C-alpha cells in the first residue's frame, strides 16, 4: 500500500495516512479519517472537562452537587449515588432508529433526555474523596483529577499510585511530594521537574537515582549536591538549614535561581525511559508507540494520549485511561478490560464491541447508546436479538454514509468520525484551552462554543499569611484567602496545613488553579515540533519548546554527555 494524502476537513491542512495507519483501519473495519491527527485530538478533547467544577442541583434527588456540567446547561444531571442506583432505568429512553434523520441528530436528542452522571469517577472505590473527577480508588483526596489509586493527595492532576502529594502534576508511585511535575517513584520531591527514583530533592530537574540534592539538574545517582556541586553530608544538612525553605520569600528566590540554572543545561529531546521505537513525549515502558503523549506500559499505539494505567495495546486516537485496553479507536475516557471500542466516551469494565456510545459499563455489542450497564445488543437504548442487532447496525452505517450529519461549519460526519464538536456539553475553554489555547474569537470562528467565566465578587483576604510556615497559626483554617494573581478566593484545609508544617512548605499565596498553571509551564505541549540538536545540529522531532528548554539534545548526544 502506498501513502494516502488527505486534506483535513477542519484545518484544511494536508496530512498523510501511511501503510501502518491503513492496516490498522482495515483491522478495525473503519474508513480512513477525514480530520488530521491534531484536529481529531482537539475534537475528542472537546468532550473532556477535567478541572472545571460547578455547583448545581441533582435533577433526581434535588440535593446540591458538584458537577462538571455548568448550571445553565440543559442536561439532566444526577448525583453519583442516584446515577448508579436503581432509581431510574436507561431503557425508558429507548427509541426506534429513524432512517429519515441523520444519526448524530438522533443521538443528540438521546443525550438531552438520558441523565448524565455529575462527575466521571469510579464512585464505589472513593473514600472521603467527594471533590475529585476522572478518578478511582482514592482515599482522603481533594481536588485532584485524572487520578487513580492515591491516598491523602490534593490539588493535582495525572496522579497515580501516590500518597501525601500536594500541588503535583503527572505523578507515578510517589510519596510526600509538593509543587512538582513529572515525577516517577519519587519520595520527598519539592519544586522539582522530571525526576525519577529520587528522594529528598528540592528545586531540581531531571535527576535519576539521586537523593539529598538542591537546585540540581541532569545528575545521575548522586547524593548531597547543591547546584551540581558536591558537599559532605554534614555540610549539606547545614546549608539546608541556612536556606530556610519554610520562608515564602526564600522559596521564590530559590525557584528563580534554580530555573535560571536549569536553562544552562541540555534536555533530552523527549521524556521517557525503558522504551523501544517510540515518538512523542512522556512515554515509559512502551514499544512501537508513535506521536503519543503520557503513555505507560503501551504497545502498538499511535496518536494516543494519557494512557497512564498500564497495559494498553493496538490503539489509535485514544485519549485517557488504559488498564487492559486493546483495539480502541477514536475514543476517550475508556478503559478497564475493554476491547474493540470505537467513537465512544466513558466506556469501562470489560465492555467490548461498542460504537458511538457514552457512559457505558460492562456492555457488549452496543451502538448509539447512553447510560447502559450490563447490556448486550442495544441500539439507541433499545434491545434487539443478536441477528436483528447485526442487521440493523449494517443498515445504520450505510444510512450514516448516505445521509451524513453536517455541522454549522459544513464539516461532514459520516460513519468513522467521532462525535461533532457542536454536540459536546462543554465549551472549548472548559475542555481544550489548557492544551490548545486560542482566543474566544478564534474559537467561535472555528465553530466551537465558549463559556464566559462566572462574574463573582471576590472577598479580600481575611488573613495575613506569615512569611514562614512556623509562624502560621491554626486560625488560618477558618480564613478566606485571596489569590495574589487572579484574586479568586481559596482556603487551606486541615491535612494540607499539617503537610506544610511537617515538610516545611510555606502557605501558598496563589489559588490552586494559578498554582496548576505555574507548574505546567514546564510540561511539554501535545504537539510535535521540528528542532535541531543543540550539539550536533541534527534535525529532531520533539514536543519540548524552546521556552521550556533552549538547549535540546538528540539521543546520541544526550547519552554521550549526560548519562
């Protein structure tokens, strides 16, 4: 097979469908895509609200709830206990397929009628963790998302198998960390980035197998170093006491000094280890994975993101989760023993052969359904015999191709396209802005929706935060604080204060959102760039921008100098 050149329906740029892609589409029995990889990713992300939470009322019990759905959205939204209960029946919304109307038009009506669950959690596995989203197997966690198997964690995203971590992003198997990003198997990593198997490190970047390091970069298996200079243990302990990192003023100064120091050293062209034949960024323990991002324990995948619970294999255009997932295409927020999932959202628990469906658990042979559990052979929430189901599915696919859905911008949706942008319950700035930022005007021009931020009158801070954590009293727990950057109000919770005191962390002056965006300045974007090795000038593909690291090395140069 020769490569196919295709013009993207959305951005009008040409992209290549190579032989590997064509073989996968044939195996999945789907047509080749008409959107380029980046536009396909943005389209999926339009259906993913990770961090925007709102107050609204459960449409079943009437109680106040926290939800990913803004209160003005005219969807039915149930609290998690009600949604998972037997108080309602998703089969009550069953309907016959109408061959006089496009499929997506019919599915949009189903979305408006069947209740949505307020948060996307494995609800039964949460203990004292009500304010979390896209999460499961948590205990005593607060305001974290895209998170599984954690305990006593708060204010973070992308956290897996970790404990006592605050204000962290992309953490795996770590404990007692703060203000850090992309940490693997860390213990006591503070204000640090891209560290692995390291403990008691501060203001450091790209350390492997290190302990007791301060302001360091690119070290391997070192102990008692300060700004890459060796010290004796006694000297190091004395210097650390002199630094007094319990002081907010001192922390700001060391952050600036360390980040300036980091820029003098090269970064490898991608973040990852224990891989074979991979491209993209933040890839670990994977093989034959291309143009992908934040992947762990994956094989034979392409154009995938956030598969951070292993294993996953044989997947394309798959965003979020993993956990024994295989043969997934153009889907997001799906995982846990799933197989042959296409064009779907929020599918889990041993489901297979699912297409164009949302919020499905433990189902097989499902097409165009919403909110089903433990079902087989359903279309638009109506049950069929096996032979009836298979025959009707073929007829619907044919009708989707002959009578496609056309959105307001003229984009054509036949069988093989993910759900249209304009049907998403989320605005662009609720779902995509963090990863692919554009202006409101640009969003509306492209046919995306935009939600203006709720206008609030923020209160001035009722508490003057002392510079040093040792001077902070318990009355801060009743105080309303005001973010020094955006003026939003925030609080300090009791376990958070205990953590700050034990770890000598000054109370933050920024709200959790501003702290999040401060951290992710060091996170690579989900976009591959062409750069030149700063040592040999070889052209390389990398997600790392010059703003994150002005010096970048290809694999061979990096191995010869750093490792």
